[in-house]
């Protein structure tokens, strides 16, 4: 079948071969002609077949090729046999490709010249044969319009199906977003209510002067202060997430050395890695790689991953950070051989309020860090994901930024 597709494009299907097979009939009639007319007729049929094939490959000249097919059909009908008018059914399928105005010209011209030809060749001696010529004349003038209308209906039907499918997908996505918002509000209420309950309880105890011991009073004040910081951090993270979630929000992108920027971020977290006796393996090019990015936001995105790496892995975990650049994108990989992540959880890890163990534990985090990272990377036109089965380590967070 691949050989056949060298003759006609694959997307045309089998229709061209069916129509071309019909050329066997006019060729059969041509072989009945005298030698003086045979070779010229066969040459015209050969030219017709070649032109018929070229229509599928050179759409720029379609109108010219179809005009040639029409002229050959009329010439064969006039000088050989009016029955050659039936050849119009072979290229009626191609006429459909033309614009409406050319469709009118081609079909109208065929009908007009066919009637003139029938009048000169058949009328009035063989009037009964006129009935035999009505199908090609009528069909050649009307069939392309019917085919085009049918194809248009098919396109509209496919468009309607596509729109219906898009609406269905959007409806599912809307339901998912609504469910996500409900879950987010429930988690947010939980995360705010817990520290606020502590603040209310301890502050009431202090206000009612229930606590008399000075050391215990200071301990209560420390609890209130810590929980206030927790609520403040949560509100700040929520504000950042909402801001980034707004499609109209703008970021401040400048051309800077991305390699040097990444080194500076790692240096700031080096002491925190050392405190947990984590070994860092860094692979960053020495040369400058200038990239257009928002330094403040990208710092936030990378630092969120680094903080999670430190927080959710045991001591003496090996951590590796790699920077790669290709012709199309820049890749920042942050991996480790510590606590792994289940593949099912990896799909929702960047959703708001999702924790590493998929539970509502009070680990001091807001549950918005990786969601914010995702929003920041998307604002730069990139994507972030986690590979739970890497060739090296237990997991790798990968940030991919496109080179524009």
C-alpha cells in the first residue's frame, strides 16, 4: 500500500483509485477506433491520467489541471464519441476542491459545451440518444455541488462533535476545579483554625489571669507568637498563590546569568543541608547562560523544592542538583536518594495543600509551596514535574524552561 501512496496521498484514501479504475471503460472504447485516431486518443487519455494525478500533489494549479481534464473530455466527446462525456464523473471529485466561483464556471461551462456538442453530433438524427447523454451532462453540472455540500455537512458535523467534546472536557475540568476549590477552602479553614484555636485558648488563659507562673506565661506567649507566625505565613502564601493564579498578573523578567543565579540560591541553603549532614553534588556549567526570567519568583520556585528536600528527607541523604541546556529548553533538576514519592501522589503533588504523605499533618508547612512553584514556572512558559522512577536516586524534581 505504501507504493500506492506514492501515486496519491494517503489522506485521499481509496477514492482516487476507484475513479481512476473507471478510465478502463473509455480506454476500452478507444481501442475500437481506427489506427488514425487511436494513437492520438490514447495520448489524450494518458495526458488526462497524468493531469488527474497531479491535482493531488500540486494544489496551486488545481484550476488549470481541472480545466485541462474538462477540455480533454469535450474533445474526446466531440471527435470520437459523445459517450466520453461520462469521464466527467472521474474528476467531479476533484472539482469539489475549487472555490465556489470556479465551481460555477467549470460546471456551467461543461453543461453549456456538452449541450452544444450533443446538438451538433446527435440532434436531430438520433434524438433517442439524447436520453443517454442527460446523466453525464446533468451529473457533471450538479454532482460537484452535491459533493461539496455533503463534505461541508460532514465538516460541520465533525466541528459540532469536536465542540461537544471540548465542552464535555471543559465541564469535567470545571467540576474538577470546583471540587479542588472546595477541598482547598476546607484545607485552608483547617490550617487557619488549628493555630487560631491555640492562640484563642492561650490568650484567654492569659487574659483571665489563670496562669500565674511567669515561666508558663512566657511559654504561652511563645505559643501564641509561633502560631501567629504560622497564620501569617499561610496568609502570605495564599496571597502569592492567588496572585500567580490570576492570568492577568505580570512578572518582572530581566536578562541575567541563570548559572550564577542558581549557584547563589544553593549557597544560601548550603548551611541547612550541612545541618542534616546531606551531601550535595552540583553540576552547573562554568560559562554564562543568559536567560530572561523573574529573579525573585524563580528564587521562590527553586527554594520551595530545596526546602522540601531538606524537610522531608532523613539525615545523610545524597542530594544532586544539575543544570542542562539544549537548543530548545533549559532544565534544572533537583534529586535525592532519600524518601521516595508514590507515583499516584506525584500527579497531585503540585496541587494546593497536598503534602508528601498525603495526610493533614502539622509539619509547619502551608501546603502551598509546590503549587506556587508550579505557577511560577508556568508564568515563565515552562513546566515542573517529578520523576518518581529516575535512573539515579529515588526522585527528581525537574523544571523545564523554554528557550525563546
